[in-house]
């Protein structure tokens, strides 16, 4: 039974009306990871060719007639694979990235011959003038891309980690190159830029998907000790599947569908966000909360750190499947969000606006929104509407201390949300009191 009177707007039927409009089967999200327990998917080059041909038919301005370069090339125009001795290779420092000794050492220390790509080398003709003799022609070999790979192999050869090589003959070891003859280093600069600027950057989703398939297909029956990030990806996939959550690329049209998760980097080991410190229980909590309150929507960043912050400040049982009072509390919080902003994404905007009003009241200096502010505001709104769970089982002081750090506070956040919203919450609380 809810702590709030049935029919009050704050905890009314918004959820049901929204769900009826927005709900679509999660299975509509079509991503490779859906088939992750099957075998690796294989395509032919022919399949890609046919797909591009279909694309050009649908986009007349993207036909072969619109190629920027219409030159007809031969095989000889392409770089040729050649094995070269390390001692033969030169590096034009201003053609590519500056040499990074730490990076070269790291490659050498973690060397895997299967991962060592062929380096790109430009074969440039140089005419050397000799007094009294005919001009001498020499071919200089400049590394255009792959100086750190070549240097890592040199390091390993020098220290005897390449069979038959050591300090005296490391330069005799050979490395696979793809070579292109040209007349100057200008071509080298063009090639370097084209190699690095024309590469399609991997999306976080693509990286995660590969890691996940590595665990689920290649290491499904054993622990992948060499790649802990694969283990994390597989574990995360299992938790998501439990709640109908499906990861998608940020560019995918499916990111607006129910259960879609486009911010996959938040949960990647080695990703840009600190969420990798979460354990399986944290993942489980976040997605259980989504399923409980917003399963008709894609996931949103508000549902990540703020929910975990709440979980860490609730005493007693946090699993709502084991505690009906806790479950009702979580549902009431979802109802507050739906009433004021309809969706979690809107609550972030609402919280930011409230924080700016709060700062105008307490200090003139602008300050970025603290991490726990949006959750504290939600809890204060809940209390204003008559909720009592926070009084018993939520460490509100801990949350307030992180938000109001080094500040003298005269009023709560909820006092800054606007008179209309304050009135709504107060009326809800009064109605609850009248019922009792």
C-alpha cells in the first residue's frame, strides 16, 4: 500500500498512460549482441559490395559517377608487402606523431606477434652529388605509420626476446612493411594524415560488443585472465538481459526504444566513466529500478549514479523484491519524476534549474551542480509530499553534506522549485494526513 493517497496527482496514473503510448517490444532492438550466444557472424566482401550498391541506388548523388577520384589504378599503384631489416628504416620526425618512449615500451612489454600490423614505409629516391663522379641514386626508407611497432620489435630483439637476436645484431631482424615509391616527404605527410584521419573511429558500443563476444563465444567455458574487461563485459550483458536492457550504438535509430542503453561506456572496464568500480549488485539495482519505473523508456544517465547513491544511503534491505516497503518507496520516487518532468532526462534539467535558483539565494558565485544534488532534490520532494521512508531508512545527512559542502544553508532545495510545485506537494501531504 502506498504511503500516499490514491488519486493524488503526484502519484497518479501518469505511468500507465505513458506506458500505453510508448511501450514497444524490446525485441525490436536489433543488434548483433542479441545473437551473442550463437556462433560468430561471417560476411563476405561480396555482401558488403551488394549493400553499398543498394545504398547507391537509394541515393543517386552517391553513385560511382560522383567519386572524387576517378583515376583507374593498377596493382602496382598500391603499397607492396616487403620484409625490411630494422636497421634500414628511417623516421622523419615531423611527418608523424612524436616518438613516445613509454608507449613503445608498453607495446614491447605486451608484444603479441599476431597483433603486430605491417608498418607503412615510403621508398623515396634521393640523388647524392659526388664531386668528380656521376650522381649517385639512393633509396631511403621512411616509416610513415608504425614507428612505435618497429621500435617495440627493436627493443625485443635487443633484449633477446626474438630468437637469434641480441644487442649486437638486433638491427638484422626483419619487419613486414607495405611500401610505396614516391618522390618526396610531402607524400609521406599525405599518407600519414589519410591513414589516421580516414579511419572510422570505433564507437564505445563496438568496443564493448567485441569484448562481450570474446567472453561469450571464445571464453564461454573459462575465465579470460588476460582480458578482465571481457569478463566485465560478459557479466554486464548477463545482468542487462535479466531486465530486458539492450545496448545500442549512440548512432542507432533504436536508441529511443524501451530498454535501449546508448551510454555503454559508463559500464565498460577501462571506459571514460567511473562506473567500472560498480559490482554486479550495482548493475542489478540500476536496471531493476529502470524496469520498475521506466521500462517503457530508454535508459537515461540520471538512472545511473543517482540511483547508486541512493542505494548506498538506504539502510536495511535494498532489494525491493524482498521488502515491500522499499519497493513502494522506489515506486513513489518514480511517480514524483513522472509528475514533474515525465521522464528521468527531464529531471536532470529540472534539478539544474533548481540548483541555479538555490545558488542565487545563498551565494553569488556560480558553482557546478554537485553529483548528489539531483537525488537529494528528489528525496526532498518526496518528503514534501508526505513520504516518511526517508525519515526511517535514508541517510539524508550524508547526502546533504556532499551537496552543501562549505556552504551555509538557510533553506532546502525543495524550497526553490517554484510555488506551483511546492503547493502540489503540500496538498498531497495534506491529503495523506486527512486520510489518516
